[in-house]
C-alpha cells in the first residue's frame, strides 16, 4: 500500500498558480530579488507554501478586514 505525501514544497509553476501569477512573472521577481523566498533542492527552484503565504501577507494594502484577522477574532471568542 502506497500513501501519498502532501509536500509543502511547490515548483515555480505550482507556486505561481497558487499566487495567481504567471510563472514568468514569478521567475522575473526571483531574478530581481523581489518575490517570495525560494530554495534550491537538487538544482530545482522550489517554494515552501508558508513562505508564499508570508510574502502574500507582507503585500497587504490594509483596506478592510482580512481573512486572517477574521480567523484570529473567532479563535479569541
């Protein structure tokens, strides 16, 4: 019996799709050192999902309540 392991590591194509960006845009951001933190495993560029989420949160413009704030409010109640 084989079990499927959900990996928190995404390829550049998967990370771009997750962020709703074109892969080319994500690659350009990496070259300009403007995008999310990335790693290399065996010569392949990968992104950890928590790094993508953190980078996305850092891009918050602050207009209205965010999903994360709503979740935190529910936990405190």
